[in-house]
C-alpha cells in the first residue's frame, strides 16, 4: 500500500496517526533524495567514462589516419589505392561516431545532471527547510501550551486572558505552518514523478539518438564496405598469382644464380676485398668494397662497405682501367686474387680478392674485355626455336579448345583456375600441335579429355609462343595506362594499343577475349569474374622480356589490362581508334575514388568530409542499395577493379544521372585535346606522360562530362554541361565562410561541380561559394 494522504483537517487535530503519516512522507522524500544523489554520482561517472572512451577512440582514429601503406614498384592499382585510403575512411567513421558521442555526453549533463540537481536543490531542499520550521514550531507550540497550562488559577483575570490570547495566536500560527507543510509534502510527492523521470527520459532519448546515428553511419558506410571487400578480394587474387611467380623466380635463381643475373648497364658488379697497404710495421688490411665495371668506358668504381655499420663507410672511388692480371698463390698468401692498374696510377697495381675461383673467372672475363655469354640466353633462344607459332595450327588449337570449353564446361567452378594433370596436358598439346593429328582430336565429344586438361593445354600453348600475344614491344605501353588516368582514358589507350599489334596477334587476342567475356557472364556459376580471369590470363597474355621481381610486381597491372579488354571487348575490337587519337592534357590526377560512404537523403545537409581523392561521386539517396554485385558472394562478384566498383543509383539528383551516363567534373578528370594539324601522333608511353599536348587547352573553363553508365554499357559521345544555373529547393545557413547561405527559390549562376564530394560551386548575389549538392536542382 502507498503513502496515506495527509488531510488538512488532521493538521488541527495533530493526532498520532497524522504524525505517523507525516513521518512516512518525510522518509519517502529522504529515500528519493538519496536515490537522486546516487544517480547524479553515477551520471557524472558515466560522463567521465564516456570522455575517456571518446579520447581512446579518437587516438585510435588518429593512428589509422596517420598510417599509410607503402607499395612495391612505381604505381598502385585502383584496388590498392582504395585499400590504402580505407584506413583514412575508417578514421573518418570513428571521428564522426565520436562527434555523436560528444553530443551524448553533453546531453547527459544538460538533460539529466542539471535538472536532477536543480530538483534536489530547489524542491527537496525547500521541503527540508519547511520541515525544520514545522519541527521548530511544533516544539514551540507544545512548550508554550505546557507552560500555559501550568499557570496558577489565582492569577489576575487580565493576566490569564492575555496568556490565553498568546497561546491561541501561537496555535493559529502553528496550524497555518502545519497546513503549508502538509501541502508542500504532498505536492513534492506528486512532483517527483515527472521531475525525476523526465530527465531520465531525456537521457535515454539522447542515448537512442546516439545509437540511431551510429546505425545511420554504419548504413552509410555499408556500400563503401562492400566495395572495399571487392577491392580486397581482387588484391588477394592478384597477390596469390604474384606470390607463385615470385617463388618460382626465387627457386630458379636459387638453383643457378648465374643464369638469372639482371641485365643492367654494368658489365660486372659485386663485392671484392681490396688490399690496402699500411706502413711497414703494420702490414696490410683487406677492406670490403662494392665494385662495378663498365666495359664501354672502362670505368671501375669502388665503394667501401661495412655490413656491421649498415652501409657505406667512405666515398666512391673511380678510375679508368688499363689492364688486369691474375695473381698466383706463390706471390700472395690469399686465394682468388687479381691485380688492376689504373690509368692515373701507372705501375701501382691494386690487388683484389674475389669470393671464389668461379667469381674470379667472371671478373677476369669482364675486365679483360671478354664478355661471357649467359647460359640463360642460350636456353631462351633454344626454347624460341621449338615453341608454338601463330600459324594455322595455332588458330585451330585455340578455336577447338574454346569450342569445347563453351560446349562442355562453361559453368564449371574455377574454370581456367583449376589445372589439369601435367602428363595429360603435355600429351594433348603434342597431339594438337602435330598437323597430322590435330584435326583428329575430338575435344567436344570425347570423354578422354577433361575440361581442366583442355583449359590447361590452351594456357600452355599461349605461354609457349615465341613472345606473348600482346608482344614485348608494347608491354611497357600497355602497362602505363593501367597505372594512371581515368577509366575512359584507360579504355581509349588500350583500344589504341591493341590496333598497333601485329594482325595475327590482334586476331588471336580478339578470339580469346571474346571467349573470356562469355566466361565472365557465367560468373555466378563458374565463379570466374573478370578480376579472376585477369589474374589467370594477365601473365599468359602479357609478360616482360626480363624476368625480375620488379616485373612481377607489375603483374597486377597486366591483370588490369586484361580486365579492360574483357569488359570493353566490343568497342576495342569492333571499332577502329580515331585517326587523330586525343592526347590527355594531364594524367597525373587521381583515379576515381570508390563511392564515398556519407550519403544523405534529399534535403538533409551533407556534412563536409575530408576528401581522400580529388574525384568522388556523392550518392544522393541513403536508402539506395549498392550494385547487384553486392548481393552475390565475393568470389563471384564481377570485377570492377579497373575502373573500381561503381554503385547503382536508385534516385540520383537531377543532373547527376542523365540517361545512360554518370555526370562527372572534368576538373577531376584528364582533359583531352585533339592533335594539331601536321603533328605526328606520339607513342602511347609519351602521350600518357605528356603534361599538355595543347597549351591553350589548359586555360579552358572546366566542363562537366557524361561518362558511360556501366549498367547499360552505353558509350555515347562526351557532352559538356558546364556553367549551368540551379535553383535552391531547401534553405541553407552557411557554417563556414566558404559556403553560401540562401533561401528556397534562390537562383545560382555559373554552377560547377566542386572537388569536394557532395558540393557544388556557384555564384549568388555576386558572391561565389560552396553549395550542398542535394539542396539544389539544375535548371
């Protein structure tokens, strides 16, 4: 049962039961006071813990932001760039989350701590003061009454009457105070129910808001996360292919290091111990040097080197060699020695010691002008003599294998990745390459040959060609566009280069790429996405003339070239490149970034994130789903590594999506200009690195370009929509001096896309500044 109500009439009776009920009310208020006091203490501890957590999260975010992956080689793939930038995105995500947590901590203070402290101080404190007055007045009233009752009846009537009046007056004051105290007690009992609970409700509302904001952040981050998963999977696939190639090269060099020396401008190089003579009592010492020799100029250099100190311990010494003689052991107490004489020090030979007799022979052969022929090149040319050829039989082999694969195994999981038994593959290949038996081999109907045997034989044939299908000559030029430039420029560059291939190479490449495109269409069944096919056929169709670790690091770019071929095979092989092929003004801009995660609904302010790359596309609708590829397993997703995964747009703002084309700012893309009359077209390498083919073009105003939408495959011509007008559909108050404030209906002039994602640049009332992209509609 709850507290008994305090009746005002009981104040005049002041019965024991009335006093019990008053004490019960007072005890309840004391219990409420202790509860609020404990709640305030816990709330302050919660704020302190929240601040500590926020500080730790921010420190973690700073660590993510400040770290950057280094890469091997001279360029990264798009996937690697996005993976590198992902730590920065994770940092931004945590930073945004901590901003919401700070708001939560402030809301705890404002909505919970301060109201409860105010209630405890103003309301419960007032009741305590009233209780003190009531207790004091009660004691005074009953003391005076006892004193009055002890008055003698023999006193004068006037004195007795005066005493009666004083007692009656004090009793009235006591009753009034009692009434007020009873009223206050009951009032505070009712008031506490909402005065205490309302701040707690506000606190939980703030807590729910924080978790909802976290959910929204995670939801906005989801499409970036899905794209990053594809980037990671593509990179992992390329890593597996690269690792096997590196391990194979390492094992080759381990078996015979001399056959795999790198080709460079030095005739000979390596470590030698050089004898340094000292004054007579001290004899001589031998100091380790790294020596290089160039036969053409006869320049010999020596750099003192000490492994313990971690590198060079002196300056480089250079001299011109005049002769080299072998030292016999009867003239020196060390083995593997020879003498050199410099042109500037005639008659003063320098004695050197090699690591072994074989090493000395190599140095001697190089220094006396005899250049040893590498066994590696001998075997290389032998292989060329007996390798496959791009002849009629070669085309027959490829066509028969493709026909068999598409008839029997187009849906086999791991097609082209699962290898056949080596002995069966060699047997099939020998039958196919023999003109007498080639036509007799039935691959489509025979159960003797498994699909994996056919695919392995096909790959083996392509690897056995005297040079790769895409030639050594154009290898470097094919790699260049894969390392930089916009997606459109990459396709154009590969298109241009494919038509520079020898006719037979181009014909064979077209047959193969068309087949691979067909294989990728069945990726949901065979799991061979464009990226997976790029990993398999990158090293098969392209390989450098010299086998080095640096060349193997370019495997990932070979894969990207193959991916571009597969994804754009119809354009590349069915159309001829423009006779006046456009040269890009600059290829130094960053490639398109993966879709930024902070999308917002139309009409909601876009918070300005720090751009990871100059070129970003801001998704308009937070409820729009990612591309259909996200609904499939990672292993079967279509490769979008070149270009990177592109999201599907379900409700883009006007002028962000037009028909089949995505609108992108030309300021973030490579600008183009046609060759001037009379100028010859440079090689692919030169135009990919030329700062400007037409200086005047660099002064042109930025334009906005429509690029083909991957969902439709449309490839309409580029259109310019620069300097458009736009009307505000939502009001906006500027948060920074660089932004514009405006009301609904404001008309902006000279509107262009900003480099900052989600923002436009425009002019309003003579002032130029930034405008939230989803606050306006193009006219």
